[in-house]
């Protein structure tokens, strides 16, 4: 990926986060692990950065904003990478940056989010084993 493509991807992702009023959520995920927003959106595989990134993916997915393939396109990764990252994020961490507010809510995307499990059955089975 060239620098220009990477910068365009960052701009698109940040624009979408701002448009959907999710930039604060992204900043909370980055702050929880003391990383910058650009580090979290980038390609680094350092543990703190990837943990923050996985947390953001899980929070965005749980809000019902984007599917695995859409998150993959936005972050420049395969959808299965997104799925595995979400599996790695713990519910306690997700709740610490995006606390649930009672019953299932309508996210900024106005798409209903099911509770309590927000992952597809095959992901739940993989997580349980």
C-alpha cells in the first residue's frame, strides 16, 4: 500500500467516523491503551496498538454500524481479520469505552443491535472453545 493510498484510507475512515458521530468512541479506544488515533488506524502489529484496534472494531460492530466486510475495507484488512480481532476483544473492555445503555439500542446508523450476543453463531462457537 503506497503512502497516498494509506492517507486516503485514513481520511475516508476518519470522515466516516466523524459523520456517524463515532470519532469520540475511536479516541476513547486509543486513549485506553495510550496510543494515538493514527497509530490505531494504521498497520502496526504492536500489542497495545492492535488491542486498541480490536476494541474499536468490536465497538463499531456492536453498534451495528458496519459489517465485517465494510470494516475490512475501511481498515484495509480482510473481513476474517476483523472477525478474529473482534473475538479477541473482551466484553469488559468494550463496555469500558462504550457502556451499554439499558436495552438494545439504535446505534448512530439506526440499525437495531441484538443483545446479548452480537456475534454470529460460528464466531460464538469459536470464542467458546
